[in-house]
C-alpha cells in the first residue's frame, strides 16, 4: 500500500480481515482487498490520455491521485464507476404501487437551521448549507432509496443530509413525527382550524452522488460520508499526538514570571512592525496602536520615538531578509515581532500573560534556524486575487503561511500518520495559520479572532495557536462527532467539473446544490493551501466564478453556469426537481443564474428564504448584503409535455398547455406565520414572462400577445386574489384561506424603473382606485431608488398609457364600484348610475379588466416601438449619465425576435451599458438567444 493510504497507519489489530465485502457485484476477502483491486483499476484508467482530458480533471500525479482516493466510492479525479453504482442502486429501489405518479409542489416554506450542529462544525469550509436544512428538501422531494445529486458538493452536506433521512431521531429533531412503519408526518391546519399531523414522506436513507471541482472539497466530503472505526481513529490519534508531543513539545514552553517554573504556551501574539516616516525608527504596531484596556486598535497613534501622529497607512513596513532553506534562496519579508505570550502553568489556576523575554526570543531563533526533517509543501501560491494578495509582504509560498514551529509539528504529524484524514484536520484548519487574527470579544483579550472569511488576508496582529494545543481539543471533538456518523453507508464522490458528469440521461431523482455565485468567493484560491498538503490541486479552467485573473467576467460566469445546469438537466429525470441555494448581493449574478437555469431547460416555480443563522463576513458588513440566502425551486418538464409542445408550439393551444402544466408545479399557498402570502409565480404577468421565455429558448415565435394572454387566462383558469389556479388547486386554496389568519399585506416592492413603477401603480390602484392628487405624493416617494440609466416618466404619462380614469360619464366602472360600496356604508346599495356614487367616483384611476386593457396596450406598444426605432438608428453607445427607456428596448427586442431580426437585438444591446444588460433578465434572455441564433445561421 502507498504511504498516504487512508488506512496504512492504523494499528495492526485494526487492519485484520473485516470479513467478506461485496462491491459492484464482486465479493472480496475484506475491504482492503476491495480497495486494492479498484485502486489498480483506477491506475489503468489514469494511464489513458483521454481520461485525463475530461473537463475539470485535477492537477496532480497519478500516484498522488491514487493516494487520495478510495475507489470506487471516492476518486480524486472523475469517478469512472458512477453509472455502475446508479444501475445497482436503481435495481435495489423498492417498486412503486401500480398507478403511482410522482408529483410534488415546490417546497415553498422558509427554512431556518443553525450552524451549531456538531456534524456541521466537524470541518471548516469557505461556505456550506446546514445538512438539517437540506434534509427538509430531500424528505419533501424524494423517497427512500432515491438518488440525489449535488454537482457543487463542497464538504458533502447533501450526502450527510441524504444519510440522515434514515435517522429517526434526527428527523424528529426537525419537528416531524415518525410512525412505526417509517411514515413521516408534518403539522398542518385542517378545515376546522385544528392542528393535524399529515403524512408527507418516508424514513429511509437516500443515495447521493457528490461532485466538486476541488480535490480538497471532495476529500472532506468523503470523510464526512464514510463510516469510521471510531475506536481505531481515537487510538491512532492519541498515539501520534503523544509521539509528536515528545518530539516537539519543547517548542511551546516558556518560563513563568517566577523565572523557575515552565509553562505551556496557549497562544502567542505576533505584531507587524513599521517604520516612522519622520524619525525612521521602528514602530511595533501592538505597542503603539493597541489600546489594551479598551480592547481596540486606534485609528491614529503617536510614534513611540518622536511622538509624530501616525496611521497605519502613512507608515512603511519594516523588513527582514533571511535565507529560506525550503526554497534554497534568500527572501525578503515584512517584519513581525512576538509581543505577547498567553500560557498555563501546571498546578496553577487560570492563565498567565507575559511579554516575550530573552529566553523566549532565543527559543524562537533556535526554531527558525533548525531544519524540518519531514516533508511539507513549499508550492508557490497560484496566480490569483487572494493567493497573491500577500506577495507585497513577501508571503509568496505555502509554507510562509505558518510559523516555523507549527509547520514542523504539522509535518511531524503527517509523517507519522499516513491517514490523510488526520493531516486534513490540521493542515486544513485555518486556526493554525498566520491568517488567524488576534481580537477582543466581550472585553476579553484574545477571546475573539479567527480568519477573515472568504480571504487569505494576513492581519497586523496574528494569534499563533500551537498545533499541539489545538490538537487535543480538535481530536476530542472530532471523536465525538465521528460517532454521530460512524454508521453511515458510503456515498459516491467524484472530482471533476459540474459541466461534465459521468452519468446516464435521466439517472437521478433530485438535485440540491449550492453553486458558486459570481465573485463572492474564489474557491480554487482559498483551497490552494489545503490542497498543497494533499498534493492534488483544483483545475480552475472550468471554475464557474467571476475572476479578473482568470479573465472571467459576468458573461463567462453565465456561460459556465449554463453548461453546469445543462448537465444537471440532462441527468435529472423528467418531472423532477432541482433546488439551487443562492447567496449574492448583485442583481447581475441573480440574473445570470436565472438565465442559466432557463437556458438549460429548467422552469423556476418558487423562490424562498434560507436563514443559515450566521452571516459571512461580507453579509454582516456590506450595507446592501442579502441577510438571507434565497432558495430557487426549479423543475424539469415531464416528457409528455415536451412531446406535445413539439406539435403545439406554433399554435395558441401550446401556450395554454404550457400554462396548465406550469400551474401544476407551482405552490398553491405560501405562509408567513398564520397568514397566507401572495404567490408571485401565479401572477398573470409572471406567468406570461415564463411562457415567453420558454418559447424563446425553444426558438419559436410567441403566438399570442400579452393582452390576449390576459384574456385567455380569465377564460380558462380560476382567479383568486390576483393569482390563477387549476380547478383542483382552487379548492385547496379556498380551504387553506378559510383556516388561515387571512392574507398578508400586499407584497412590498422596490421601484427602480418604469416596469416596476407600473407594477407598483397596479398594486396601489387594485387596492384602492384613487385620483391623481391622491396618487402623486405617494408616487414622488417611490422615485428615490430610480435607476440612473432609466428615463423617468411623468406620472400622468404612466397613468394614461396603462390605466383608465372615470370621467363621470356613464355607469361607474365595476372596479371603482366594488371599492366604494365596500368602504362607504351610504354608497353600499346604490346603483352604478346613482349621482352620489358618480360624484365619489369622479376622476379616480383604476386598473382596467383584460378585455379593456387591450387597446391601451396597443397604443403603449406603438409608442415604445417608435422610441426603440430611434435607439436602433442612433450612432454609438449611450454615454455615461445618458438615460433611455428600458421598456422601449424590451418591446423592440420582443418584436425583433418575432421577426427573426436577431442582428437588430445584438446591435442595440451593444449600445447600452453592459451592467444594464446583465441586470435585466428579459434583455439578457433576448440577447443571449439572438447571439445563439446568429451563431447557428
């Protein structure tokens, strides 16, 4: 077996034959024999040049990939056994009763799950979703034995959640009840307003196929989703730590203030050293800038030599030059000095603190000059925004991110343990690097700290935590955590791009994924230090992010995400669901995700909130940050509809077949406490947009106008509270509305342009027909968030183009009559032509019914197209600060599409700012499709 095999370092008694093992139809003497067989099979695969050409194939030698893998369950490269496992799992799935038809509404409830679960905290990562939150989705969408896929698996929480769906206690901890036969029940309110427990799922493990581009991620995911002999793990850990303590413990000792007793260092604080611009003397940041009593860093502070007022920005760094034996070269690095030691003395209570004395400094010097007798990574940090951010300070290689003694201890642990899991617990632990900040918490010095999330930022005050201090705490906690999933079955893991998945079409039952979002995190850069210890690195060519170093902007990100979602669409069974967890503050990224989903073939049925109960660094400091993650529920249309659409696409019947099918997938109700919420996806305008997007993606002209669509909706479907339903859905909606506390207030809107202003006016006038004088003050308050590129329209123009005003002639319109009669008792029973009613209704603006809205829409569209024609004929781009009418561009793009005039769409798109195009989902859709069509002609 190779040196880095996961099991080589286990005590002899733990490596005795475990008994026969069956894997993929083959029986082996024991698990070690199984591993040996498939390792050789993988070795043969790795020698095939075509295998290494697979998209996202990691960077590493054959031996390092084999050392990291546990085939066929986990490969640190594309897994060649996925299709074999899926075929075996499918054969084992329990058969469904005759006449069974899979149907689920989207999981529309908002979810709140914390990060304090011990399994969640067993290993850090850049970002992850709590497994208990994922469990709710898996239980809702799947049955026991179903296959769940996650193409961006990170630490494998989707796999953990799939496993935990078979744990009765964990399922019940989510607030569900579990019957003896495994039926899972959730609480609902019946027609009588009483709480009842209704069956919705079954207890049982789900199978998971997990994939990620990062070897570090899939390695962590493998350890999360693999059973462990806890006793053996504990025995090995204690043996190794004891040996390393005996060898290296002296490096973390300090003399007590009595000058006799030796204490054990808990942590040491290191401080940046600067040079005063006035007197050129060195200034230790800790001594000059830190207010120890207040527990904070001062913005300005005096030079300790000349008393000049200083700031961190107006000083230059002090430098030190030394010979780096690992690089066999001289390096120049920013100077840092040890300034505080926190230590414990055996037999004494509490902790002590001291300034490093001559003995401590001599010890540090001795360690710095000593050789490290074991291997450790010395890789140059890869090109990147984060990986090269510390180059100006001379921190250029992986080993520079560790103090010399921490590096030596990690190397010693790695040498003694060929178990990669053990080394991963430390080498992948940010607390042991120079990224760890010294801070105050609750007024207690050193109680706070931690790395800055999502960066490789090295602070001016570093808290060096000795590996041996952290080791016992980490191992003890992980021993307890490992017991929580020691009975897991093995899930399947692969390391490749999510744009290439070695699976057959229609092979998975459900997808849950948390993909990268724009420039939020640079995953391959953040994983580089971890992966240097594993010797296998991320191939970031297909990494779906925005990164200037990789020359990837919004368009490249959108294309990469489209490729990944197309692969997800391919492997998902028809009529099944994908859940995408979304976290980004930029509208352009949100639109890229929606566009990518649509382009791949998915239809979005619901967007809800997922509160992970803990914001990332950016989420809690950026004013525009999204406090809650969004969860997108999208489905793959069933095969029957797709076949019908091919025949009906160019007829109006295709439109109504689409709407009918789409309504089946939408949530009937959404709740906010006891109140029902408006379901935006059932709004007629959103239904129309979804239909148009589907037709455009399929390459067909839309056979119906928005006015005809509105009229057709009212004729074919049932309306409730501004939403449209199928007949069987209405009964459920009416029942739940009766037993709820009523409807919430109208959905809060953010007005930023003409389209959202029209929607706001529609919402306002639906509630209450009003006069111009009533509307104008409210209208003026909404203009504060108006987009700078969007031309502002006068209120009268907006009203004239989209709404009707009662002039006092003829009967009072139904919309106004209904409002007045329900709000004024003296008008309640009056006929529509009564003078008193007419007087009250005079000059009120109202929302026209679909039959009367058609003429207005035609006049508005004519005006919009006239304006679009001006944009089409203009020379050059819109200049900075120049405004234009987005609704005119949308109308023009739609008309050009209908006429197959793709070049006009491309030409006008190039005249408007890129940011505007990226942040508008409709324009982006027309533009992307036009580019695609032009490329194919």
